[in-house]
């Protein structure tokens, strides 16, 4: 008589265990991930600036190792214009699950704040993948610019007022907003002249069409060392490991506590399934931190970050607040 309760207890436990296992092995709800292996075709990396620009160089640096990791071709497609927002809009509206972008700060933070007519909202329409690299900017001038020190140069800039001009790769880029912030801190007033990309800014400065620009150090340093441009100072509170030979604007006695960085990051359309975004985030962050790619990115002027998607999301939040504040303060609007 005592065996029957024991049998029933054992049987009940067995059924409970089986039911628990069956529940744990249920497939994920529909829409939570890709139904088939990914990728199944060529992956496109959209870049909103011309060939030779810093985002373009970054995209091409990660494209080959990413192709090897994915087992599919990875191509870089340039769609320059609107400060990188044309390509960003292509990414935001893509629905093929095989299109991502390599973008700069402005595309992923203040695009909509700068221009309400921007056809995408970076905070709603883009999914962060990974913050790839960061860098301060280098204030640069033509080789024959006046002054032997940063203070002498800024004195000449103040005296020139709006007769001087500065170049950027577009309205709303960090080079643009950063210069407007610098203007408020140093009482200079050069006029903004936008170009399709930084290579065109450099050519215009060498040609004497513009008087100064905040440039990525990886692009500016080679021209400075060749004697075609002059370094005024770096937008960090101390010297940067990227260009340690050049003093910061703080060190030059021009500013105090002035800190401004550009960054480049990978993003996907918000519609891309989360498992794919997670896979890309893991791969791209790992690729960026490999010794070979890290060295290439450093040579291009980037301090490698290689963050998770969450790390990039946090940076987007912080920079949206900083750059958005400058937009409001200076009443900057897209042209």
C-alpha cells in the first residue's frame, strides 16, 4: 500500500521535469530574430562622404575582415552629401537586413535637431552597432597663416573678424558645431564654408580659399608634416597620443578645459533583427580591437574604442546633449 504514493510522486516529478524541458526548448516568438541563416548575400556599408575621407577609410579597413568573418562579400558604397545624412537615410530606410553604415557623430546624434526636415530620426531609426574609434580635432591653418604661436594666430583671427572663413565637411558636422563652440570661447568670428568632405576642405585651405578648419588629425598631420598646412592646436585638454607633437589649445593658452572629439561608428536600420545587430556588434568590435586593424585605425587617426552596441548608445546620448546645446546656443540650422 505504501508503494503507490511513492510511484505517483516519482511520476509527477518526471512529468514536471519533462514539461519544464519542453517549455525551455520552445522556439523564440516570431519576429524576434532571423528565420534563416544570415547573411545570405552581399553586405553593404554605406558611407556619407567621398573616398579618402575618414569614415570611408574606416569602412574599408573593416570591410575585408568582416567579409571573412561573415563568409559573404562586404562592399563600401559612398553616397556623399548633407554632412553624411544622405547615406544615413539610406541605412535608416533599408529593409533588406544587409545594409549598415559607418557614420560620424552628427549623423547619429543631432541630425534631426539641426534640421527638423531631416528624413530620418537617428534616435528612432538607427540601431547602434559599435563605436569604432574616437579622436580630438586639430585646428589647422594654411602654412603661411599669421602668428608663430596659438595666441598670435587667434589675435590675428579676432582682428580679421568675418573676413576670415573656416571649412567643414558640412553643416551639422562636429567640425562645424565644434568651431561654433570655439568661436564663443575665443571671440573669433570666421564665416562657415561647407564642403562635400574633408579632402576638399584641405585642398581649399592649401589653395588659400579658407583660413582655418578643425580637421581629423589623421588627415591633417600628413599635410602639416609636408609643410602645406600649419597646426594651431588640438581640441583636448592635453596632448593626444595620435599627434603628440602638437600642443592642445589649452596648452597654447587659448582655451581652458576645451574638450571636443569626433568619432566614427557602425549603425544599422532600427528594423534589423536584434540577433543580427548583436552579431555585427560582436564581430565589428572584435575586428576593431585586433592588433592589425587597431594599427591601421591608429595610422588613420583613431583611438580604437570597439564598444558594444550599449556603449555606443551611451555615447550617442551624451553627445546629443553636448552638441544639441551648441545648436541651441548658436541657433545653428541646416541650409
